[in-house]
C-alpha cells in the first residue's frame, strides 16, 4: 500500500460552488488520508486554487491549511504536477477554458452545463475523445437522499406501469430589493451563460435519463418574470434570459412528464424540488431528502362535497420511506468517481457526451418556445 498525490486545479475556487461544494469535498477526502484505490493505494488530492482575486485566493488558501493558489492560468496549465483541471466558474467562456485544459494534456471535470450551445458541447466531447484524456460533467443531484430512495422504488418495481411524472422546482430569488439576490447576477445575463433553462434543465436531463426515463421529445414555454434586477454592487441591470419555464417531456415508452421550474415563485410544498411519480400499483413523492409513498391498497377514495370542506388530510395518508443507507454528498460522490476514473480507469457515468445531452435539451426548449411546437431529441453521435 502506498500514497499517491494528484494535483487538481480548481478554476473559480472562490465562487459559491467552488468553495462550499467542490473544494470542501476534496479537502474531506484529503483529511481522511486519501481515496482508497483497488490496489490498496490511497489517492490524495492536492488542490490548487485559480481565480482573479488574489486577496480572496490568499484567504481561502490559508483557511484550508496553506494550499497553493494562482491568478496565472497559463502557468497552472503548464504545471506537470497538476493532472486534473476543474471548472467551477461562470458558464460563459467554459468551452474555451475547457479546450485549453485539454490542449495542455489535463484530464478535465467541469460543472454543468458543459457549454452554451450544442455545437460547442459536441466539439468538446469530440476533442476529449481524440485526446484520450478523462473527462466528465458534474451530476450531483443523483446522490440526493430523496432521489436515491426514489431509485429504490424503481428497482423494486413499486410503481407497476408508470402513468405520469410531475416535477416542481423553484423558489423566490430576490431581485436585489428589499434583500440581496441569492443567485449571482451572471445567472441572469445571456452574455455570461445565464438562464434558468441552461442551468436547471441540465439537472433535469440526467435525472430523467438515468432515473425516471429517457427524454425523447419536449414542448416548452418560458418567460422572464422579473425583467430588472440589482447586481452585487446594488446597480440595476436588465435581465435578458428566462427565469421561469414550463415543459412537457415525452419519455421512452410514451410516459409524459410535467416540469415546472422558476426562480420567481414562492414555495408551498415540502421542498424546493418535488417529483411525483404515479403508477398503476403506487405513487411516490420525492423531495431533496425525503420520499413518501402510497401503494394501491392504501389509496384513499376522496369525494367532493360542495357544502362542506374536504375532511381528508391527504398529507397524512402517505408513508415516509426510512433512512436506511448513509447520506452521501453528491459533489463528493462525483469527485470520488472521477478520481478513480483518472487513477485506475474505473467507470465514470457522465463524460462530456452526456453533458452534451443537457445542452441539447436546453436548445430544444428554446426552439420549442420560438416555434410553438414539440421538438424531438435525436440520439447524439460524435
């Protein structure tokens, strides 16, 4: 048994995701003595922080035990001790940053979405395959406790024949008044890769394709609910992307899914994300952490009375699934998979070609809105 160190360059390290999710995940692996490999070795990640603000990088590096940091991207990419490049910065410009990392001979792992256009996403997937370098896109939501419980229901054929699916997502993101926005201003500008569909439908693509059913066609309408916002400095700016979208996904086998997503709606449900699956033998409602079921034999028989309120409390008629398996941080789970993929060629489920599918869905949604029709999603070929 031995110890192997692997350099990981994190671009956008001081951003919200870069710090609170990805760096934290790598530091947790590091603090536990590294990631166990099949041959008994332990792989120890050595993060290098890359960004534009030296003061922020200095503080973040010091808070994590004196990590290396830099504002010189070219120098980092030419460093032979760095094997993996990870991009956690804004979506805009990601194809160029990713391509230069591949050209420098680095294995590449990136936040979703892979690119702003399908052409760029496919170009990156083809480039990565030509180089033979390991590549991947983050798909963290599949490790959420609620979705892992939902997966168990599918594996045990709890639903019988699935009839329909409904996904509701969103919350109120303040426009800068009377409180600061919970999302960065670049999310609301087309020039920097913003837009709810490009951002959130990347999640919906892999959740459906890998858990609920492969998406074959989409019909979508979207709009901008709040056309003006205030940025981090309090300055007003125009929003030129959508913040609300409603879609119908047609899945393999003909099942239809209703998908509503909004950064301008107030929550009156159990969680920010809620997925309901109805089947002939039972139904389930999953949130981010909890999952409730109602089998056929325990399904109530409600009635409508115009003179009296409904006496049934429907929420009480569902059974919660217990927490049996330990909760895993989805970002850390992804890093463990990718590190093993690089170190020992272990399987990795979301290479760039999978990331391209998310961009394909986003483009189809925008096309559907423009043309007021359903858009098929053909199989992507590289």
